[in-house]
C-alpha cells in the first residue's frame, strides 16, 4: 500500500468534483475546490474520520468494499478505479522491474508490416524495437544511445536533444499529457523499479510542464486516433495511430498506418523506398 500516493490521488479526484456533479446542492460559497471530505465520506458510506485519515496517509489498508464505495463516490473511471486498487495494495502482485525484452514473435511481426510504421515501447516510453518504416518516419533509433530512445525525455527535456521537435507531430500537447498519465500508472505498477523512479524524478526536476501535469494525478488520457508528422523530406504525413498493449510485459505495440490511396499512404510508400536515411525530420 502506497499511503502517500493513495491520499494524494483521492484528494485530486475529490477536488475535481462539484457538488452538483454528485447530486448535492452547491450551497454557500466554498473556500476550497471540489467536494468536502465529509461529503465524499457520506457518499462512500464510510466515516468522515476514516476518509480524512486515508487522504492524510494515516489509515490502514481499506477493504475492497470500501474502495468500491470510494470509487463510486468520486465517480472514478475504470482506469482510475484500477489505479486506486493498485495504490491501496489490493491489486494482483506486481513485478519489481518493467520488461525490456521483446518477444521474438513480436519482432518478427514488425517486419511483416511493410506498409505500417511500427515500434514496441516499454512501460517507461523506451523504444525497444522498430521496423524500417518507423525509422524512416521518425528517426534511425539504431544510431542512438538507449537513453536517447526514450520518448518521454524527448517530449519534456528538449534541451537534452535540441535538434528535435518531437518529429513535428501535430498533437504534441496531447502526447505530453499521455506520457504523464502512462508514467503515473507505470510507477504504481513498478513502485520499486529504479529506472522508472529516476525517470520520473528527472522529468519532475527538469520540466515545469511535467511537474504541473504530474500533480494532477490523472491516469487516463484521451486516445490518440490520428497523428500528423511533419517530415522534412516528404512533408506532412497523416496516419492512423493504434496502440496495442502486450499485457504480459507491460509493453505497447504502436502502429502508424494510412487508408489505401490517401496522401498519408502515398507518403508512407515513398518513405518505404527512401528508407531510414529519409528520417531527417523537421528541426
């Protein structure tokens, strides 16, 4: 049970709700945002004292029934409810380290997708494997040190690689929000992984934007269905973006494709011919 993170998460979810969101009168002017602690406790059918202790990180582990009541009271989504159980220590036993080894069958699959740019990303946003078209669309990851293949660093610490601008993607702000929510889930899943801990600390210290988003305690971002890359050689490349979770390793298979006959498909076809040397993206 991570008492401090649990308390902070509960507080962040309570403060985002308005009384009218849960069927309560707004009443007189409030000094603090969101529901009052006593209101959240009543809605969760637990004592105010116990709820206050939970938010303060002083309570013992809550039961599944209590967590379900709190999740309902705070109108948590499925992802937020799962995160609540992880923080409370009632989720299945977690692995100590996130996996970086990619299954051979997945590596083979990358090469069977000639019209799709594909890569495998770890739970900590490390690019672990990629096909030739992904290298042509984004960059040749093979020439980078492993630390420089981390997309979270690329998103929030541009000074570490000043020649990059996230490949000129159209949804940079949304991607940064996605990075923060995914890393919060990853840290809850691998709370003792030194790589994950040090990455989060590095981003919090080096990026005020990351630190601000991190304090929101969000664990669910809007899905990214399409994305436009600004490529220096072929121009705009608009693609469909699909992310498949490899649950046994906490990894993600990311696929960039385009409908046949579309400008995006034509751009990908040209990149396929040009190869990894075309990854001279917008700078």
